[in-house]
């Protein structure tokens, strides 16, 4: 990219109604990804963000449009890999840090990466193995190649090429994972993450990225923006929250409210685009659902809610981050119908005592624009259609972000 060139790249998120997984299955997947595994050093999760290096880039932010999978269960974007731009659907995950795709020798996948046809591919010694809490795993070889994020071309990006996967991955609508977490949790030690390389190779103007997730009921979609944020997507100013643990995008939650009721709860939370639900310890989930008439815990289905006009009209919950309340509204808490339980729907708030910290997944992010050092959060504006590959006006706050060139930033 030439100096001064004004270009915005948008990675869009897509909705795939063929991918049907229920709310309980989404909870099980999240628990599996976040539950500590017996083998130390193995990556526990499917998706999160990065750690940083100083940059002097001149490019405006790049935007990657996203696809929204059925019932907002999962979002993915299309990325091109290799000299011949092989297209792969990747799950952008702020809860992990590795980039991996299925190798052409992987027998369980239809869409794979063929390294033999990419003249820019370079093999790297060693292998990778990622093990998940539910017993599933992926393993294979390691290489480096060119990765094109909607016009941002990263050279020599380390990629895991999965030669063997658990069968649970074979039915996934996405082809692989692009992690946006800190490099301290990479499965291959010493690896620079895609975000690290965007900064090191001076491809983005500011060391940050932001995410906006749409609702399937309001047109779906979403976007990742690299190097900045889109002020037209949120109301007011961003609230900056310090990261407390540079592995995931982890921050402090100073309080929890249901309407005007103080639930007397606080804890460490991570912002995770790779988790569908909000997942909290059982006492927190009990405190939340105690405020909702007709909410019960069902041994088979987890937390379910009797959907009535009274419940639909309720205000929802608020997480207090750095002194500011951020909503999860009832329309995101009330999910799909429960089979065999007429009038009941699944709750978007799940409980799991095996996970040591709270997880604010897509149920939270759909209501709050996130820019990820610091985490910036603001309330989303009412839905508008995404504009792909269009340079949009940035707010004056970007000057503050540009001064943070030694760190990375997530804007939600």
C-alpha cells in the first residue's frame, strides 16, 4: 500500500441458516472451550485477540465484513490465503490467538488449503496440537504464507495446517479459526498473531481493531475493522476499560444490575466473540433469573424463560465496566423456543461453575460496540445496513488511539 493511500477494508460476517445449533449446544461448546484442560500449554479455546508492537502505519482502518450464522450462533468472514488466494471461511475469535485451517490431507473436510499450489508457502519445522475441554482436538503441521484480510496482505503469517481433526469439526460451517487474542496463548510458542503482523508490517494506522455484530432478526451481518473504529455504529463516547490479564481481553466487572436492582455481583470477565452466550457462575445466573418471572432452571435444558408480554417488556441486565452500565436487553436474552416446553424459550444467560471467569459473548456484543492493553465499549446505535469497502469518517478519539502505538486495542 502506498503512503497516504485511503482505503478501508471490510471483513463482513455472514448468516448461514443451514448451520443449526441450539442454545444448550452453544453453551456446551463455550464450556468446552473455556474449561481448563489437564495438559498445560494447550490452547483451550477456539477464538480471541492479540499482543503488540509499535507501528508507524499510514493506512486508514480496514474493514472485514462478517457473516451471521443461524440465530446469531456464530459469525465468520472470508479470508484469502496463499499466492493463489484460496478462500477460507474463518471464525474470528477474540478468545484464542492461533490461525489454523484444514490442510488438503485432512479427510474430514470438503474445503481445505492446498499448500502445494501456493508459491508463497513456506514449511516450518514442528507440529501443532490444540486440545479442547470437551475432548475434541485438532493437530497438524505448521507453515507460513500470505494472508489477505480484505485487502490487507500479511506476509509470512504462521498458520497451523490441520491434518487431523475431531469429527465435531467436520460439520462446522467455518473452515478454520483466526485468533485475535494475545500471543502468550498461541499453541506454537513464539508465534506472531495476525494482529501482531498487521502492526509489525505497518499495515494499519493504529494498533487496534473493533467489532460490530448484527442481529439475524435485523438483517444480520457485522464487521471487523482493523486500525480503527466506526463512530457511526455507536452512541456517545467510547468507555475505555483497562485489560487486567493479557491473555484474553479480560477486564473487571464492578457491578451487575437488573433494571434498578443491584444484584450485588462482580467479577473478572472476558470479551469473547467466539462464544454465543453470556456465561457466568451459578450464583450470578440465579441472581439474574430471580428477577425474571417464569424463569426456571431445567436439568435437561439449562436456564429457560416463560416468554410473556410482561417479560418481553423488561429492561434486561446491565454490566458495570469502569463505572458505566452496559446493557444486555431482553430481546437478546430471550432465544429460541424450547422443544417440549410450550411457551418457554432458552435464556441467553447460561451458568457454568467450571469456567473461572465470566464470559461476555455475542449476546453482550450485539448491544455494545467493542474496540479492543485497553478495551473500548459503547452502546450500539439502532441497526443500519453495513457499508462495505467505504472510507467512513473517524471520530476525534482516534487521535488518542494513535498515541497508543506500543499496545493493541479492542473496540467493542
